[in-house]
C-alpha cells in the first residue's frame, strides 16, 4: 500500500517547505473548489502568525471574536493594529450577533478574525448568519481569517459550517490535526485560501519560521487524513458521551455553576455562582484534587468563568472526582 511505502521509505531529511505533496493533496481535497496550490502545511500556531504578518501592517483595524485563543488578537496588536472585540451574548447561548459586528467595522477595517466552533464557549453561528457574515465582508473587501480547528466536532452534524475558504475569495481557513483529529503531538496544521498571491506571501514568510515540517509527522498526518472519517467519528462519540455526563454534572451542581451547553468542540465556559473568584477556585481545586481548569483571567474576561475541557478518555473519572469535591464543599 502507498501509505506503508511512504513510511518504509521515510528519510529523516528536510521536507518540502509548502508540505509533502501527498499531504497537500489530502488537505486540498477537504475543500470544494480548491487545489493543492491553495494550501500550505504549517504548525497551527505558526499558521496564525504567518497569516497575520502577511495580511496586516501597523495601523490596520482588525475585529476578532472575543474571548478567544490569545494569538488571534494579540499578534495583530503586536504588529501595531487596532483590535476591536466581537463579544457574544452569554444569556443567548453565547451567540455572536452580526449587528454588533457591523457596528464594530470601520472604514479601514482590514481583517475580521473568527473561530467556530468557538473556544472557549463552544458557540456556533447559524448557517444563514455565517453566509451573511461573508456577504458583509465581501461588500467591503475585508479579509476573513477563520480558525476552524474544532470544525467537525459539532454535536449536531447538520450545524457544521462550510469552510470559509470555500465560500469567500478573501477568506483564509486555519485547520489541523490537534482538535478534531485528537493528534496534537504531530504538530501538523494547514492554511487554505483561494487567494494564491496571499498563500505565496505566507509561504515566503515560512522560510523564516519552521521552513518545513517534520518528515515523520507529515507521513502520519497523511495516514490520519486517509482515515479521517473513522478518527472523527471516534472523537465525536467520546464527546457525546462526555457531554451527557457533563450535563448531568451541571444539573447536580447548580449552586456552583451556571452554563450554556456548547454547540461544538471539546470545551465550554461555565460561570461561577460561588463566592470566590475563578482564579482562587481553580488554584484551590488543582491543589486539593489535581484537577486543572482554566480561569477566565488568561482570556482577559473577568474572574467569574472557567473553561472546562471534556475531550479526554479519562473525563468520566475526573468528573466523578470533581463532583465528590464539590459535594463536600457545598455541604
């Protein structure tokens, strides 16, 4: 088989800077209307860094979903951009309102950055809202950077949004194997866009970062994408099981938490009803139980929320220990 031959003939030498041709073919095949030349293999974090530096200059205006993955808005700030934060409505299931986004746009807005399913809330845009977002940006010629690392982990498959790079000629999709495929150790991701001038600029910048990917990781990534349906199905099954357990947990501990059920991904962002703040709660929790939650402070989102990840195999065991701890503390 071709995959076995790729592995057996693997050489630990430099690889092709844009990515292994077979890997780029596999990533391009994920998107309708895109070719191999429309993709670039990069570490996911690197993909953010390179895209922002290829698109932006000091003084540009950027709008970014917030709270979120810090690099999505801090790299533009480091470049010297003005960054406006598009915040969701927690009471409405953490929904992002398009009217609120439109109000944030300025005459010199260069880029809108979004992340769906959203980290840390697990929120999704409805399909019609996503299409309206693209129409809004197309009318103004604004670029769209869409972090789709959690795409395919929606709890209702019909809510999966189309890839931004398929729907808009000025969109850049960031994807990879870390989340939906559960293979973060491979450090393999990719960028996809219809804008070939942009992908060429990003590729030139990559010569000053990693230059090329790990040869073994690329072959393992090819194997993963060749088996993507089975891998993603296993991921979804585990998440459905863990989410059901988490729903029961939240119902049993309403004195400690209020929450909005996530629509996708492996994370959620419940609010605290406890007297102590999130940082103090998380510090005590990890010291007394070994369970680590992320308080809202790193997201620059106050001190009343925590991010819970529920994607691991041992989540039922951890949740049981967490429940015992809360039951004792709530007495």
